[in-house]
């Protein structure tokens, strides 16, 4: 009879911070520049260059720490982590080992009710909703390394140092997670806090949020941890789920055959559905850490902490509860709108202007979501202003334009943030609301479509829809369909 094993998982999450410049120099952090154009002597490790700490990095780290219930270290400092690799120009990384900026925090996660991301990753709901606290061991600041580009055609590897020196925080959890569902719930909670703070866009596909999964197995009932392996730089929820399942199965096969799991760093290949060893896992002493001699310690005052705390936004859980009380829109709408702070901000501002929360929600849930999906855009890239969305809703309510015209205007507004009132005026899109003019068109349509008239009088209600469509066609889309429907029925009765 085979033994039962429990999966034990801890995460190291690296997050690129949304500063305009790097952690120790003034080079740009913009994503996607030509190779080695966002560089200087400091971030390429030139001899004699000196780092200067970016204050915004410290404030972002503090903000994330406060949001995740951490203690802020009043006196923290930077250390050198020494290792040799082509993408590491100094042959060391500036990080924090001995006195990290944040310690001993936690986040609350919910399992049993799947989010959109968990469903997309192929998970199924387990039923009972449970709350669990995941401990955070520490959060520390550090600099990112460069990027190796492997050119198979030239049989060479090139290095791009644009990313070298981009500021990171590393969030190190306690080994409190027991399943892929808990891991993704934890990552989603972290991402929500960080995005709402504006500290990072947390785009896994661009590498601004990366997770290393530390996983081990132990017999059910045991209190001793097994030997763990680390899977590096997983950048999608789906690959994280697959990597956890694959590594659990690999370790179980080893243990059940009488072998021993080796502590090592592994790379997960999602295409092949398997991992492979990269190197044996180093301990801290292998990196020969020592205090960085070029950077003074950071002393954080109570006043500084209070200023950062006072600037914290309303986070999603509180926002969800407030929306339920204030706006009277469905829970499903609330869940989707509040997934993005940008979307939530548009909803609140547009509703404040037009006083129509459900109509604002409908435009966001249907047309906005459709266009975001078609254009493969994230919600934080939405260009149109809340004022223009509110104006569009008012144009429809006052019957200046109909719904079909409004959708046409919205597509242009989505791309260019045009003023809908001006656009409607300039393009002659105002609908015909004169009942006399619409009645004249209805009479012509009735005369031209005797079969549909006979169908309607014979009890086929759907025939009226065809006739309304003919009226709209004759009016070049400028008639009010409700008025046309009413007049047609009056004439036909």
C-alpha cells in the first residue's frame, strides 16, 4: 500500500517596480527599448561608478509591506550577493539578506470559489469556500539582472543590460500553501494589492511579476519538511499549475521507489510538460554575502511610515463591499469591474457624473470587455475618460442617438477618447425624433412590405421586428427604434 503525501509549497515572488528610473541610477525602466540603450556606467557595473538609492523604490516596498501586514524594518541596509553569470555585469547583485525592509506579514486567501484566472488555468471548484492565512517571511529590495538572448542561428548568446538595475521587490512566503489552487489565490491577492498601489503592472507575460515555486513532499501527519526543489521564473498561472502537478508527481515517484529527492533548482518546460535540473540549490553562504560598502543604511521614521500608510488606496475587498451597498449592481459585475483599479476608477467617476451605475456597468462589462479582448489589451491601458463615457450614456438616455449609433461612437471613443457630443454633431448622427417624420417612413415601409404586414396581422409577432429594421434602414439608422415600433403597431392595428 503506497503512502499518502502532503504537498508543501512556498513562493519567492519577484516584482518589477513601476519607477521611471532604475534602483541605483537614472536610466529608464521602460519595457521594450532597443538592446543596451537604457544603460550607464552604474547599471553595467563599470569600475568606479557609485550607486544612489531611488527613494520611490523604498516607498513602494513599504506600501506593499503595509498592505500585506508586514512589520517595517526601521533600520535596513543593502548587501552584495556575489555570483558570476554573463547577465550580471558587476559579478554581484545588490540585495538585502540581513536586514530586509519588511518582515513577518501575511495575506488572507479564499479557496473553493474560483476566480477567472483559476478557471482559465483549468481548475475546478472544490465547493466549500475556506479562508486561509499565508505567512510572508520577508520582503526585500534588490536590483534585477540583464537578459540573455540565445541565438540558435548564430550559435551564440547575446546579453541585453536594459533590465539590469531595474528595481525589484522579492516577496518570500512561508511554506504555508498545500495546493496549486492556494498558490494562485495567493498570487492573485498579491497582484491585486500591488496593482491597486500602482507599484507595478504585474504583467506575468512581460516578466514584471515572476514566481519561483519551492515544493517538497512529506508523509501526511508528519511535521518534518521534505527536501525541496525550486522551479524558477514561472510566468503564467497555467504554467504554475502544471509545474506544481508535474513536480509533485516526480517527487512522489522518487520517494515511492525508495529514492531521495535532491535539493536543486529546476526549470519547468510547459511545452514538454516536464522539468529538468539546472543546478544544485545554493545556500546563503555560497553567495558570500557582505554589507554593500557603497550604500548607507536606510533609516525609516514613524512619520515616513505614516505618510505612506495615509496614501494607501481602498483595496478590492473593501471596494466590493462598498459597491454592494452603494450601487445595486449584480455581484458578477462587481467582481469583474473591481479586478482592475483602472476599470473601478472609470466606473465610479462615470457613475458620479451620470448617476446611472447599471448603465455604466453594462458599457464596461459588454463593449469595453469585448474590445479589450479583441485588441489583446489590459484594462489599465483603457484610454477613454469617465466623463466621455457618462456623456455617451446621456446622449442615449436623451434619445439624441440610439444604441446602435452609440456603439459606433464608443468604438471610436475607445481608440481615440473623442468627445461623443462633438463626434455625433460633426458626423450628423443625431437620430430623428420627430414622430411625424417617422410616421411617414413607417407608412412607406408598410406599403412596400405587404407580406410582413399580413404575417404580423396573422399573429406572427416577429414580423414587427423586420418592419422596424426596414424603418431604420430607410432612416439611415437615425430613427428611434422604440418610436418606430410604437407607430408601426398603431398603424397596423
